[in-house]
C-alpha cells in the first residue's frame, strides 16, 4: 500500500448516505435529485480493483473530466449541476472531497458503454486479426496494429458490475437493449464527441486511440453525458511522437499498468485476472501516476 499522504483509497462521509462504491468513484445521495461523485485514487485493470491507490489520481481525473465537460457542452448536455461539492458535506469531510468530487444530477443510466475507436488497438486489434472486424464492424483488409482507421467506428459494450467483465456487443444488440431511436442518437453523439476531442488533442501531441462515454436520461428523457469523460481511465492516450503503425506505442493511460500485470508472475504463473490483484510495487504506482499527469499537462496546459 502506498504511503503517500495524498492517497485516498476510499472516502468515508458521515453527512451523506452512500449509494454505491464503483471501481473508482464513491457516490453519495444529495437529496432525491443529486449525487456527489467522489473520485478516489483506486485504479482497476481487467475489471479488478488494485489493492494500492495511485496518489492524486482522483483529483487528476476530476480536473480532466471537468475540462472536457466544459469543452464539449455544446454537443450534448452533461450531468454537472454547477454547484460547489464542498457545500454539501460537513466541514470535517472537505479534505476528502476538495478537488476530487463532482455534484451531478441524478439520471437514469443507460446500461451500455458507448465506445468509439479511431485507431486499431487493444481488443479491437485482437478481433481484427481473427476475422477482419471489430464488434461486427467490417474493416478494410491489411490494416496494421495501431493503424488509424479510415473513419472512427462505434463499438458499444455492456456495462458490467464491479468484479465482472465488460462485453463488446453489436450495435443491433444495443438497439434491442435501449431501443433503436435512442441507440442511433447515442451513436451519433458519441462519434461527434470523439471527433471534436481528436481535433483538439491531435495538434497538441496526443492520439486518443479510443474512448468510452456513458450516458443517462433525465426526467424529460434528454440524453445526457455522465460519469467521466476522456480521461486516462476511460481512454487510450498515445503521445503522437511515439506512434508508429505496426507497433504498440507508449501510453499515457492505464496500459502501462496492464502491461506490468500481464508480465508479473505469481508462484511462476501469470496472474489469472481475478481478485485479488498482485501487489503493485512503488515503481509501478509512480509510473502510472506520471503518465496520467503527463496526459493532463499536455491536454490542458
């Protein structure tokens, strides 16, 4: 366990009822219509929460999410209320909340993740090698690993509970789950959000190879962007000067952690990607924190 004083593995607020602890965020009810989302310093990989926090990660994720929510607000409404999170907690709880919390409207979450891919990587590259497709979307033959796709593709996934694994699904299955009209709207908005993010990030030296968005509906049925957006937890960030087709670029996201977990051996065997996770050495904790911080610096200045 990291000894950094800034690390918050789990928030403990006594003034608000706890709704749920996710892989990263602790959600508290603020009346009947708002939620206080506190971003801890937990980190997950392969859908397993690590036992050690990444110091400062929650504040970094919050800063980056707030940056993107503001920048993309003209595309789709978001869940932020604009109210100060410190105003809804007790004075002795502010240290747990300051800089790492968002006060948001309570929505009805859609049970799917809206994944957009602009470069061929991760599970998409593995599937393409098998059948020339990514989640049912046929791609041109002969693409190399890490290649930029002719145009971004929308590849939804199920939203798994903590400890379970997300599953890539077809657009048709998504439409069966949430309705055809809403599925079309989610796809169109997701592609628009991604295009604007890439147009901003690429000239600044970051490739957003893929990302996932989460949406909910308000009482009027308005599609609303929620949770987090375009952070190193939910996106694949590559430094542009390190990107080459046919190779795996360096990353400013959790791929560094995933690579370590793939290589680690427990009693001579690979980790089976089930809890508990292997203990993270300080070098891996620091390395992950440094990569997240570099993404924030480059994107937001």
